[in-house]
C-alpha cells in the first residue's frame, strides 16, 4: 500500500501533495537504454527490446502469484530493472519523445524515482500537467484489486486534497466491512488518526503516521480514527482486512411523472463488475424501465472493454451495430490496436465466479441516460460517456466536471511492481476524444451528504429525476436547500490509483 500522502494524493484525482516527491540520484553506469532514449531521431528498430531484460530482478521472487502462476523472475541487477523501464517506456509511452533527455538512468539508484521521471513535463492548454496518471502498484496488490479485493477498512473518502486544513468525509462504506459494522456512515468527517490532528497537522512525522493509518500494509493492522458522526465525535478502532469491493450497488426502480426510472450506483470497472452489471441491467429490463440514472460520481475507471459492454447494454444493438465504442490511438512507435467495440457478449473477465465468455448480454435499448458525476468520474467512466455520445445516445451529466482522462494503458508487471504509463489516446466512433479538462455537467449540482446514495431526495439524483421528467435542471426545494449548504465540487475522491484508470487487457 502507499505510505505517503505525497504518493497517495499524486495518484488521486486531486493530484495534490503535502510534501514534494523526488528521486534520489546515484552513480551507476550509463546504459544502452539511456543512449537510445536520448537519441530521439534514432529509428525504433535500433533499440534493444525491453523483453531482453524483462523479469531480470535484483531480488527474484519465488513461488506463485495470487493467480497460482509461478513468478517469472530471474536473477538480474538494478541496471537491468532500470533498463527495462527505459526501453519499455520508449517502446510504448504515448509521449515518449517529450521525455527530457536530461532524465538519465545513471542518475537514479531505485526504480520508483526513475519511473516517476519517465514522463512528459508538458502542460495542457488549461495549465494542468499533461500526464497526471503515471504510477505504480505492488503487483500482488494490483492483482487482488483487479479482482475486487482491497486491504483496508471499507471506506471511500472524498476530500480537498493533502494540504492543511484538510476536509475529508466518508463518501461510501462497503457492505460487510468493519467500518459498516461500527456504524461509519456517509458524511462522517475525519478528525484524527491515532490521536494526530488530521485536519491541521503539517509535521512530517505526523503526516507519515497519518498515511500509515489511511493505507495499512498488513492484515490486522489497527488504527484509531476519530470521526464526527451526526455532529458528535466518535473514536473507532479499525483493523485492516481484505474487503470485497462491490462494483454495483443500490439497484432500484423509481417512479417519476409516470416514468419507471432505473437507478444503480456503479463504482469500478473491474473483473467482477462484468457479471454485476449484466445482472443489474437484466433486473432493470425485467422491471421495464424507461430511463436510467447511472451514478458514477466515485467511479474512476478500469477495464475499457467492460465500458464497451455496458454501453451496449444501455443502448442496445440497433444503435451500436457495426460501430466502434473506442479507437485507441498509439504513438508512432507501435501499431494501433484493434478498436474496442460495443460488445454484445461477455469477455469472461470474472473467471469462474463471473459470466462465461460468450454469454449474451441483456439490453435496455435506451436513447437517453443520466449520469451522476464528480471530479472522481474518470477514465473508463468518461469513455462510456464519450462512446455513447459517439453513436447518438443523449448523455445527461448531473453533478460537476469529470476528471479529464481520455487515455488508457496496459499495466506492466516487472520484478514485483506493476507500472502504469499512458500508451493510448481514446476516441469514439466520430473520432472525438478531446476531454483532457473533463466533461462539463448538463446540470451543476453540489455533493449532498445528508441523504444516502440512491435516495430520491439526494441532491444529484433528485435533479436527474427532475431533468428526465421535465428537461429542467431545477431541483425540488428540499434537494436544492440540501445541496446549497454542503461542500461543492472541490471535494474529490481520495483513493488509490485504481480509481483513475482505463485499462486495456492486462498482462497476466
């Protein structure tokens, strides 16, 4: 797990950090990869392949990975691991030509700081870093998370970043988690961790301890969180445990103006989500819904192929037949992969617990869908919005501007670390994909912590229901009053990098 607020928040949608992140310099010899990388005009064929040094590790692992496969590691050196990163980046990174030639392998003595430097320093027209999604995960941890399991307490936070004063609230609590058992609820405010003032502390040692409490490394690790619940402070002793993250929750049918409107909160495009989405859509189809509200305010992305499946299930075959969900544009160093389609059959991502590959997917055949958004609506979630709009489906956005990530990558494991480096730019059937600054909402609505997700009077859902009925963004009076006195869109999901990614088929 990530131990510093610097790493945690730089990998979050907030992209804010309490302290600076930098790499240590070293005096290891320059490698062939350095020479090749700095000679930008050299043909790609002149570079040695990254596979030549792949899985050559300083400390090779033994045994099997979480999937039961033997680790491929063999004895190597630090120079091998650094060379792999340089060569793989040069082969696959979308903006490989923008990496400064001054980033030289000889100046680094660890893979983490070197990989952090292997990206473009350029900015978007709006002044944001062009590459805000460059990160790593321990490979075993990533494998577990891809299958819907995360070590923690079962809490998703939203907050204003890493700098004091911090305002972090509970956005949702996972069913069956220790947090749920102890009564942690949406809207609870985090006050302290192990007696350290979370809101105001800027001391380096205290910040390190705060992060240890937020991201425990070992099962059973305990920390005391002081939270404000319904206006009263409470101290809770929480122990880290593997938590199964339910990707789809609160599936229901709401009546509005004589319409039957389906609602579901969808939180992550992971392997288990394929079956969960199919089950939810089948349920809503059976209930004969005429509209759909898809709550993706905390959905930071995941598998692009699952997004294509969900788009098909929403729009149906008539609107999507023969059309492309997303085309992935690569650098001039590699071939463009096959386009991602509006798949009518399951890929079988969930394994034995999921849908068998080739299972026909249910459809609603809608021409309009309302999506609830926040700055945490990111990556594959945005691809869903873009893909549906590319085939003429009306997508109404209710909430705030999305994160802005029209990019994807294949996670690459090497020597126990999985690396995420932008490799593709995604465009829809019409060739549109320029949303680096996010999608603006149709109806701008603040976050509402006074009502649970899925409640008809929760501010974003209330406005969506109103819009689907009348075409107006004005909310009923109670919802408007609730939204007006609660935190606005400056609050962003404070979660791990899995919440801001679009993944093409991961390497196994």
